[in-house]
């Protein structure tokens, strides 16, 4: 019967984390199956197929029926963090050899307030391209696009020969103002190709004018280098996944998710845009759930094995950072705004040798979980197993057995004895430290934006999210919501998005205060020409990907700021073109709405005039999405078959008997009273004394304090 149902399989969505690979298998009727496998870091194609087999329950499952296969995860990030990308040669305008070292005033990005005041504490990551692999080229394009210094072709030929001799695996080119006039970069590319052909070499050549055709030379260069260093290497790994999918019968192209939301196939030329393809899925899924519940203010939190990620949705809008921080670099890439702290369930627990205080991380056990599996050091998972929150015989539904005795012994000898504490109190202390860290991160993230938790619903997911929800319920959110499929929620979120390509173009449009019709039409002419050019380019690209022109839907974006400001805001244009004063006023109204979400209304300053230095456009083809249907309420009393007995749990320095329930057997309308633990093969929801959990008509779990 199950295999018969799988004939309706339509979409596979995968989120491959450092610990687990999560799968959501979407069926023709919009329902879905979920599965999970331990990530195989050496060959992700193996855990890719294992997670699908776990979701479908069919070993050797065929992928012939599916029309879309989406693969996201942390592969990209890990390639950069582990410095396992390509050896890159970089060509820059003469005088800018040390640009990647010098950076700019944002060199404090990612530091605490105290560290920002004392630059001596700054430790920036080493550039992906060392100075020995950078070559300066005599040339100069001016800010208006005119040639100030002609391209020195001898410099280019010499640089290409030297970089090839040094064994570079890709070459990046980033010249000043190439986003205004790419002529020098284009000619440089042609010359490099000649050198490569002469040497019998075929390696990628990446141009800044293609990757990031917008202002600010540091961000443009960093993005180009990331594309050359990591994206081309990651593409090889993604093709291995696609190869196995094809062997199993898949007849399409594997998609991945871009950092601003949306899907593309893995041949997308700007693959660096997928730099955080995995973590954004949860935020997109939270927006989908918010629309279903009628909630447009949400805080999405994801706890996995290595980190705790946070994203804010305000007024139904997912904030997209224009120039986000990534690994203490500022990159030129629109990205769903996420904050993260190192507080995953696999975080190492140790003692500071001098202060004898609990230290968390920075190492994480990842897929090795803790001493309770095969990691050499104590982790937060060991603490949860020791205290009784986590069932050692039901990890991944019992497929993996955890050794509680080994975890207890390690905590007793390495943490408890040096602190002079009982083993259970030491484990409690470690969890307290972690919970305090994530509460602090949540508070600062919300309050720093001028918001209050009282106006927000917390959407909690990830394998460890429900397990540790009780540790953050001191914060007074409007509601706490989690899900039976919380452990694969990022994969769920990816399945709610569409095939989308986005392109940007730098420009310079200045509109004075109280503009005349002539001022608006002049500005509109520039804006419209850019949008038209981007629309044609994206249409051609999507048709080449096999889509029909009539399937494509466009959205126009403009980046507005008040004259004199340094930062702009991304505005979804309410008009397709700016052809009248009414169109311009509609654009200003959209700008005002976004601006006052971020800043107080008093900060509006239309008297300064408006500057638009960048425009963009997205082209989207809708894909099938999950359907969450309402169910009849079965009443508050849970069914007897869902009850699994009791377990002793050491909670907040006291022993309690917690009732145990099986998540999948509970019904809409059921209310679970504390103390209780609701178990699922992929996650665990802890309901300590003084809390309740109610299942709504969608099967979502509303966690309540009091």
C-alpha cells in the first residue's frame, strides 16, 4: 500500500546539516512524508539517498515519479570554514592588491559591543586568496563608466601565465567600476582564455561584473572570490548528488536554494548565492506557517547539532540583508537576515582550567552526538540523556542506540567531580549555561530592533528545538509553536518556495525633494530600461532551463535611501514600471512602509530627496507546495494508545515522574499536561511542570506557560 502511494511522489526536499540530513517527500495531494539520516560528510550522496529511504520506508526507492529534487545544506559554509575550496588567482586594479586584507570600516562585524570599542582585539579571518596569488593590472574605469587608463594587456598576459604556473584552479577578476563598464573585465577574460588554451588548461574564470554588478569594491571582490573559491568546488559535490539521483531514476535537474529564498538548478552561474542554502529554509517555512495561522510577526528559531539560528518576520516580511556579514566578511549578496549563536545539542561541554566554570564549544560533535555515541568529549546531548529528557533507546526511532551509562560516567568524572557537584546537578548547570546563552541572544536580537517578544509568536524547530523549548520560555512571547515535523522543518520550508532567479544592476538615480513630473519621468526612464534589460536576461535564462515564458512571474525591486544616507532599503515595487507621478508615489509609499518597520517614523526625511543606486528583478516559476489541511478536533483527552508510561527526569535539581507520549498518535485538540515528554523518532518535546501543550486543528503544537 505504501509503495502504491509513492507513485504520487512529486518533490524531494533535502536539508543536509553537519549532524543530520533531513528529507521531506511531497506527494501529489500535498501531504508529505519525513525522514532523517546521519550526514555522511565524506560522501553526502549516501546520506541523501538514505534520508529518502527513511522517509518513504522503501529501501532502494526509485525516483522516477518525482518532478523536483531540492538539495540544500551546510556544504557551502563548511567548504569555507574548513578552507577546502579551490586555489584562486585574483586580478585587481593596480593599487588594490591588499584590498582583501584592508577591508573597510565594517571590520568590527560580528564582534561584541566591547570588542568594537577596542580594535586591538579584532582577529579577522585570513583572506581566501593570499597576496602571493593576487596580481595588479594597470587599468582604470571612472565612476561614470569612461576609460581613464586603458587596459594594459601585457600585465594581463603576464599575470595569467604566473597564476597558471602557481597551480591556480580558478581565476577571479575584479576591477574598479566594472559594474558601470565591464569592458576591461571582458577583454581580460578573453586574454586569460587564450593563455589557458595555450597551456591546455580549462579552469573557471569569474568576473566581478557578472557576479556582483553593483557598487563597493570590497563587497564585489569578496563575492567574486567566494564564487571562484567555494561555489565552483561545491558545484562538483552537488553534481555527485545529482548523479546518484539520476541513477535512481530522476529525470530532471537537482535544485538548490539561494540565500534570499528561491530555487535554482545547480548549474546556476552565480552559485555563491546559495551560501546559506540550508538555514534559510526554516525562516521561509515559518512565514508559510504564519500565513496559515494569521500571524505576521514571528521569530523563527532553529536548534540543530551545532548552532542556534534566529530569524525575524515582521509584518509578514522576511527581512533580506543587502550586504550581510558572513564569517566576518561583508559580502555583496541579498541574504535572509539570520543571527546565530554556537549552542547546538552537540556542543562540547568542558571546564575552564583556571576559573572552573562551564565552557560550551566551540567544538561540536556533529553526527557523533556525544560520549553517548562515539564522540570523545562530553556534549549537551550527553547532559540531556543523563537527566532523562532524551530517551537513549529511541534516538532516530531506535535506529541508533545511545549509551547513557557512558555519558553519565564522563559527566561525573570530567565535569561534576572537579566542580564538587552531584553528576545530575553538573549536567543541569551545563544546560542552564546553554539556555542562558540562547535567551540572551534572542532578547538582544529582538530588543535591538526595537521590538518586544509580547508581539511575536516564537516558531521553534530543528531536532533540538522542541527538546530545549522549556529553556527559553522565560521570555514572554505571544505564543510558542512547534511541530511533529520540527526536525525536518528547514526541508519543509525549502519545499514551500519556488524556482527563482534574481539579478541586480548598479545604477545612479537621484530624485530631488518635491520632484516635478519631468524629474520623475527622467528617473523612470533609467529605472525602466534596467528592469527591461534584466527581464529579458532572466527570461532567456529560464527558457534555457526548460520553462515556458508564460509560466514566468516577475517582481521588480529598487534599493532606496534618503540622499546623504549610506545604507539603502530593499523595496518590492508595487508598480511594474515607473511611468507617472502616481507610480513614483506608490514606490515611495512602499519605501515608507519598509523604512518605518526598521526605524521610527520620525526618521523619515523626504526633504532630503531620494537616491536609487541599485535595481533588481526576480523571475519565478511556481512549484508544487505542501498542503496543511484542517482536521476535526478530537477533544482534549489524548488517546490511550499514545501513552507510553513514565520516566524519571531530573528537572531543575529535583526528580519528577514525567508522562511519556508518542507524538504521531496524538490528535488535533489534544492537550498534554505537565510534567510530560512527547517523543517522536526525530525529536523530543519536553513539557516541564507548569506548562501544557495543545494540538491545534493543523496538528501544530502550542506550548503554553501556566
